[in-house]
C-alpha cells in the first residue's frame, strides 16, 4: 500500500474547517520551550552521539562501537528494586528469534496463528500454576500497570468505596503509577504494616494490595493477611503484587494464600534488564466473575463447531475496546507478546524443578551476604521477617552509604541502591540484591568493601 | 419477530410484564437476535436498592457485542434471575421466559409511557 501524505491544499482546507491559520497554531498547546527548531536540532545532534547525516554501513558500525564503548559494564550487580539480573538460557534467544515468532503480530486470525496461540496458552497455563490461580491473561505491559488494572477490577467489585490498603513496603514507582492512573477516580492509598491490618480495615476499603516480597525484600505471610482481611469483610478484594516473579517458585502461591487477584512483574523470567524495560506484566485471577473483568487478551482451547479437531482461539474479548467501545472496562489494547514468549520459553526450559533450584540459589546467596553484613559495625538489617533475594540495611551515617557505592563503582561493581536517593525518609538505607549471577567471590568482595566503608 | 401482545415494551428493546404492582423485565426476541449468542450477564444493582427508569440494571455480553439493559420503570429491585448467571443462553432460547429483573413499581404512571406490542413493532417499520 502506498503512503500518500496530505497535499498542501488538503491541509489548508482542513485548517479552515477547524479554524486555525497555520500548523503552528494547531499545536499551540505544546509549550514553545520544548519545540525543536532548526537551531536547537543542530545543537542537539552536535551534543549527542547521533550522526548528523546518513552513514555507510561500515561507518555506522564503527560509530555504534564507539557509542557502545561509553556504556559502563559492571562485573557484578547488586541492585534489584524491580528489575533483576538473572541468567537467561540460550534456548530463549534462539527460539524467540525463529521467524514464525519474530514476525508475528497479535493473533486475531486464529486459523492462521495456531502456533502463537498455543505458545500464549502454554504461558497462561504456567503463570496460572505459578500463581496458584485459575486464569491468567496473555500478559500486560509491566508490573506497575498490572497493579493499576487489578485495582480497577477491584473498584468494579466495590463501586461505592474509595480506599486501597497497601500492606508491606510498596515499590515507590508502582505507587506513583497507581496514583497517576487512578487520579480521576479519587482513590485514597493507605500504607499499613502487616500487624496492624485488622485495625486498619474500615468500610471504605475496596481492596488490599499485599506486596510480597515487599520493596525491602521482606517475605510477608500473605495467607495470614488475607485471613485477617476476609474475617472482617469478605467483599474486600485481596491482591498480591510481586515484583520478583522468581519468588513464586518457592513461596506459597497467592492463590493458595487466598488472594482473589495476583499481579506482578515477570522481567526475571528470561527478559534482560534493558535499561528498565520493556518488561512483562502478570495478572491472574481465581474466580469466574473476575475473569470477566480481567483486561487484555485471553487464549482458550476449544473444539471446532464442525468436526472433531481441537484448536486455540482468542476468547472472552468482550471487555475490550473493539467490542465494548466506550463501555470498555480497560484501556489495555495490547500486550507484551514477545516478552511473554520469552517468559514461556524460560519457564519451560527450567521446568518447575529448575525454577525452584534457581530461586533457592537466590535465597542462599542473599542470606550469605546478609549474614556477612549483619556483623559489620553500624549496619542493621531492617527487615522484620525472612527475605527472598533482597534485603535492606540501615546505617547511622549516610556518608557510609555514599562510600560503599563509590567504592563499588571504582571496582566496576554496581553496588546497593541508595534508598535515600528515592525518598529522604529512607536516608541511610541501602537495598541489596543478590541473584544466581553473583558468585561467592563477588559477594565476598562486596562484603569487604562494606566493611572498609564502615570503618573509614 | 415474536412480539407477544400480552406484554409492554420499551424503545430500548426490553419487555415488561405487569403483575399487580410488580414489573417483570427482560429483553425482546429482536434484542437477543441482534446480539447473537449471549455468553454473560452481570452488573446487577443490589437487591432492595432503588432503580430509576432508564438507568442500567444489567450488562449483557454476547460473542459480538456488549449491551446494557435499562430499567423500564422506576422502583425497588425485588429480584434478579440467578439462573441467567449460570445459563445466559436462556436469553437466546426463550427471551420471554428468561426474565432478568423484578421491580416493585413506585411510579405507576410510568406504565402508560410503555409501548404496546403494536407500538413496539411500529418502531421497526419504515
């Protein structure tokens, strides 16, 4: 199909209809200061690594190598906080690169897309098993937007209420995403500790979001929290939000713990950190009523109307905009099919035994570092319970945090996250993450850096 | 198109059966035919709550569309047909048996505003 742009005459006549005299007038709501005029554009290209004009392939490759050399490559990384450094088996890159998968788009046409639909169906089955839930969709964009959609589902269940209770430390970026997306709905967010859940419940609470493991890495007893909530009020929707999907391999599943909805981030399952995205949003639900409110695509397994063959199909799409128009329950019109496929191949490659094994290595290595740092003078662990692959340490003197991070940088190690850089109330707290990628030597090296930083 | 003469109708394709001071509400044969296979019904107000003529009392999903069911008269919601949650296809099979909601009429004058079978049929004639 040809691309035919509007002619000048057409543009003029359209502007006449809407009553503007120039294209600049049409876009005058865009602040002048951010517009890129010629002079600004030239300055921008000059200051950036982008070439001013086209290059031959050989020049471009040389140029890209120079640009890539500007990246800092760490020997070891001890930061998680929502994006995790995990090993990705070669099967993942190899299989997703097959042209049948690589070139596919949303499989609306079931008769032409059986392979991809089956891959999605397998993914849904594995996510449902991992979450201990009955139904999963074909993925959402990321963990934060998945949480937003779970809260919207809860709002439909409890239309007259306006408070969302958050148990455990929530990832601050998730909270920002939720507050931004739900701003027009006037929702109040109330953060509470697990112990104070029963007292904090009132008749305005529409949902409880249990962050497990929470932002500080603490493993919460989801089942006890859900029981406390449901004992007070059965209609409150219990949501577990998990930013480290690998933890599901070891911990009691949110379904078994009694949650109604599970949401989370699955970047850990075969997806590179990619400067923070794109990632993969998980959502799964327990009951049939919530299934009808769940956003996104769902693939089902069905029998042909005529004949005996079975096949895969998109199903229950009535919630989406192409059917529901302005009555759509969600604005989600897309998913993360390629990353979904990566997660499916990752989970299938490891199997349940392999997933548990990787998760165990994470716990063991993180505990190894935690025990090392426990003994460092002035370091105190602030997690009140067991932890998965992250834990938080508080020091009295914030200068120690800065020294640890600086010394790590100097040794090509990405040190812990300085939580004070996110919120001043967390000044002096470091968030450490240890995965199967951090070997014992690297952990020992970090331990030594921390010890030295504490005594200087 | 089946339009029983014993019932009253709305322009939005609901049928109403007046039983004393109770209005039984469902969707017409024409509505179910246009929607095609109905797979889900949901979003009922709470039993005992007051409903207002013209406001949504249920949402029906079919394989190709989503439609709202409106209260044909104002009143108090007495009952919803729980069978439909398990078997929404009853709305296709027997639209005039598969009632959706029962409303205790609080504004009897509104009945006069409903269409007769002939009046409803006329809505479709050119």
